[in-house]
C-alpha cells in the first residue's frame, strides 16, 4: 500500500519570495535554494513566480539586518517542523491527469488500479474525479516537508487522497491537515538568520591577560519574519524570530568571559557589545573575553552563538503564540600571544 502511494507523493512544492528582491523559487530542501521546481509537482512558472498546481505553500521572508551569509535556526531541544502534512494538491482535472497515466502504465498492479478507479472515477464514492465540483473545493493529499525526504516521520501521512469542499474543515481524523499553526511551524524551518562572525579587537592577535573586545555593528541582528500562506484556503501564518543574546565560548577553559556568564545582550538597534577604539585597551569591555594563556603555535576556536526568541501569529489566531527558541553559531580562530616585555 505504502509503496503504491509513493507514486503520487512528492516533496512538498513551495513558492518562496524574498521580500527585499521579489525573487521567488521552489524549495528542494532546507538550504537548497537552487531555483528549480521539483519534478512531478504539477508546477509551472508565471513570470518570476513558481507555482505548484492547485496548491502549494508560498513563503515570504522579511527583515534580518545586514550580511550576506545566512543560515537556518537550530531549535531548542529536539523540536522540528512536521515531516509531512496534508494540504490542497489537485483540482479535479489535475487529479485525473495524475491518476489516469498511472493506471494506463499498469505499474501499480491490476487490483490497486481497479480499486482506485472505483474510488475516484466510478462513484465509489467519488464520480469522475468530482468534476461537477470544480471550483468548489480541492483534492487534498500529503506533502513531505522539504528537508525531510527519507525521514521516517514523513511516512506518517499515509491517508489516500481525499476531497474537501471550500469552507469546510478537513476530516477530524487527519491531525496533520494544514492549519495556521502547522504553517507557522513550516515557516520556522524557512527562517534564515545572519552569520555570527563577530568583530574582535585589538586587531591582529589577542594578548594573554588583556581583554579582547567583542562586538557587532548596529542593524546586524534585527527581527526576521517568514510568512507561509496557502492561497487555495486563504490562510496564512507569520513566524518571527527576534535576537535576544550572544553567547561567547572562548574555545579553552583558560579564559574568562565578559560578562562572567558569557552572554551579551543584543540592543534594540541590533548591536552587541561596544566597538573598540584606541585608548580603551585598559578598560573592561561590556562584551569580550580574556585569555589566560597563549595559543602557542595554534589558535583557539572562539564560538559565538546568537539565541533567537520565536513566536507566530496567523489567520484566526489571537495574539502572539510561542515557538521553541532557536540559535545559530559559528567558530572563528583566535590567536593569543604572550605580552612581550622590553628590557632597557
């Protein structure tokens, strides 16, 4: 049963629009922004927009501050977006165009083909693919969330294709049917945040027992939003990630972070810490690290991780709803040398 179902189920085709540039493209998987439409989705191109048959989810990104390097968030704990879900997928004509060639190919077995013909064409219970209801509803089917192809959880959506009239809710026994909350969770997976390469000073090499200043310029870290929408249903959800703090891990136990917790707050303007300037060498930075020994011939892997608070709003939902916090971090090498004394 599941093998045959696989002939009809493809990775969820989506449309993504980057608000800054108006560019839209189909997503193959998390991070695979190659602009190609997945095969077999019934999609096409209309100008600069990629479409996905009767349905598909569109994603629009906004915000995020400066920087060219972006990356997805890692959610706290083991939370992930749903590996699969149900949403409108076919019009009556599109379902006929999908199923009839499969039946004609006789690749799924005579008994299976016969049962499907009875169900969708011969009135047991649907007649002629519900063409008499064209424009009054959609055929719903399962989608695999991009990035979860091959994940065991993607096999949980094993219901056969079913019809839902416009304005009616999907059957109550299908918990993975698309809702604003599920849209918000899918939008979480599409959030991209700036990289976390911080400024370090004094420049060049850090010195043992002297503070190294850590900072990021204004507007680097600002809220990022992704809106996920199903036009066929007129429902949408916007998931927003707001930066709250930067955590510094020096890369060695022989170091002290400033502040002692290692967590530097992010200001409302998106800046972190305080820029170093000549004359500040003897001051204690609001965000930084003091190394207690040299890195000898190598370097220490300083890791800077930004934590993001995430919430969502959506169609028919009152107020902001929480989602798990997310984070993204990166390492950069720090060379630490002993202070050289001069004998006169």
